[in-house]
């Protein structure tokens, strides 16, 4: 197009579609709106541009819909480490109470709950324990503490632990922490409680972990009087390997170690990472067992607070503690929280039924933790002691050979290797991938880019300015009014005089830009001045 050569020719304004199409980087617009092309050619190019634009929008809609579904994928990776933190190991004797420590007062308070005894059966049960009957005029205590019962009558670690070694170095009861579970009083090795330094190991294999020799004390086991829910029929210890941040759930997740055997436990560490909503269903906010929501809601809704790191077992225990505390005004001895421990009568009348009802309803909503660690285990066993070692062990621990065979076990826990597995959930479709797909589809079908979008936005702004704001601005700035200009004649040596109006009627408004217009004559110049 040639530049304008006269005052009647002007360039196309920026808001004109033909000017925009001639300079836009989007392919095909110049052929649709360009001057001089036959209508048929323009129509074909218009159809091609619309078809390409429709295909592009269809592809983009599919990518956006896929991104909005928040898919994820799982990646498994094997990693190596020079040193691994040793896990916490919790041990529980399957027998919760020692027969030699039970008293008539204990039977009066805890007999119906823990043993299923009726008051009339106390004398017969004491005879089965080898204990004298209650003295005449026996009066039970006015109060009773279940936690103190387990601490006093449970198996003491000092009596059970015959030998302890970690990586060949001696250890003892001071390396264990007392903890209460549904199995009574238990003990945790390497718990990290009270700021204790966590133990680690630089090697895998036997001899580089924990090795303990335990006496299960079968002579202290309670006689089975009748079949109740928690009556133990087995002998040995229950063991759970877990992280220091996770409380033990040994009655459900623990494995057994039997006397007369040495049990080898080969562990492999696994680190799990899950995605939060909307890609997954994980949580990292702990549930406070003492927190009561103002409005009723799901029992397992996590609440912020000064709580230990979130874990699945911890969330379940906190949820159960809150439910039992709300129903009964107390908590069971193994539950966290600051509520008082239930009495044996509250155990029987309220706590046990409430906990069973909660488990049946499955009302605790506890999602997976966003980051957790678990330990895969492989167990193997050999008989012990051998005939050659039975006499030596009996002499060393001042027991008979038959007692050693029926009561002593060895537990050896170690890492198989220092490498560990990571199982990580990842977003299957990131925002960067969505933008890359949109950019690829845009370049393939319509030959555009991000700058093309900016050009379109700039053109729309020009249209809005010229067609809407511009018209209002000029109408407000230059309203039509009667002509009030004065024609001044000025020449060499003459004074300026005012002349009358050229026409008696109103004259058309003068554009704002035409402040002065020069009219050339032979020897005089006239200036038409417009008042703004």
C-alpha cells in the first residue's frame, strides 16, 4: 500500500481489522482480511482458519480437562546410604499381669474386667494362683488405678532381660522406655524419648543391630479361667518395629517370638511419600486427643496444635481417645491425652463398649501421612539352646535346662543392607506440561505464540479506546457551540482591528487540533483563532 500523498488520503487506524490482520503474527488472517484478494479465496482461507482454530480449542479443552482430574503416578527408587538410623523396637510379654503380684484388692476391682471373674469366684481363683484367700473382714480400697496395676503387676524388664547387645556393645534396661499398650506394660528400645540420641548403624547384617535374650517367665502366667476377649493362649513376646515418631500398635501390627527359638529379623527401610489433595488423600496435621470441636464434625478431622508428627496409628489412637473421653469422661490406659484413666468399672460399663462401637462404625477418618517410614521384615528361626549349650546357659542364669528350653528366647534384629526404597507419588501432569502442550497445539494449528495473544489483546484495547472511550472523550472535549472567533487583519505598518463576523449565523465547530489555520494572501495574512 502506498503512503498517502494528499490530505484526502490517510492511513488505516489501528483499530481497523485490516490493519490488524496485516501485522498480526497469527497465520491466515492476512489472507482473510487482506485487500485485493478474490472473495472465493478469502472464503477458503476463512474456512481453513476457523477449522484450525476449532481443532486447537478442542485439543486445549482436552488437555485442560485432563489437568483438572489431578492424576498422579507412583515412582519406586532404590537409594544407598552410608548410615541408617536404627528403628524403635517395642517388646511386650503376651501375659499382661504376673500371678505373684495380684492381690485380693486387684481381683475385687479388675477381676470382672480383665479376667471375667465373678465376686464369688475370687477365693477359687486365689487358690489357683497358689495364694491364700482374702483375710476375714477384707475391705477393698476406695479407689483403684489401672495404670498402677499394670506398672506393679506387669512383667519387669529387669527380670526378663537376660542379655542385651547393640552392634556388639552391651546394653541394658536403661536403654528401654516404658510404654502402655492394649497388651499392658511394654518396653521400647531406641525410642528417642526425653531427647535421647537415636542410635544408628553403618553396616548391615547380623551383629550390626540389636540382639536380646529374654526370659518370658511362664511360671508367672495367669491361669485361664474362662474365655474372654483378651485371654492369651500363647506364650512368648510380641514385637513391633516402627519409627520413633509413630506410637506402637503392637496388638495388631506386632509379630511373635516364641521361647526355645532364636528369631532373626532382617529389615529393609522404606520411605513413603504421598500427595495432598486434590492429587491424593494425605495429611500432615496431627490430631489432638484433647481437642473438642465447637461444632460436631468427623471424629478424625485433624486439628493444628503442639502434637507429635502425624502418623496413621497416632491419628487412630487420638480419635479413639477423644471418642471414649466424650462418652465416658475418661480414657483407657494405652490412649493418649490428659483425661483421667478409666476405673475398672468404667472399663467394663462404658470404655470397652464405646470403643467396640467406634470400631464397628469406622468413624475415624485418618488419611495416609504425606511422609512416613516403614520397615519390611523377613523372619527366620532356629531352635535354641542346643544340647551343647543347654547346660552352660542353665549354669550361667541359675536355671534348669528344662526352664531354659521353655522360657528363654533370643531376638536378633538388623538391617539387611544400608540401601533403602523410596515410594513416591508424583503429579502425572504438571502446569508446565499443560502450558507446553497448549503452546505446541497453538503453533501447530494456528501458528501463534504467547506474543500473538498479546497482539490480540492490544488490538482489543485499541478498538475499545477508539470506538468507545475515544468518541466519548472527543464529544466531551469539543462540544458544538456558536462561533465566537474574531477575524483579525494585520499588515505591515497597520494596527490590529476587529472585524465583524463573516456570517450572521453559527458556523460549524472547529476541530480541537485546528487551533490556528494560516491563510496566505498577497500582502496580508489572516489568522482564524478559535477559543477552546
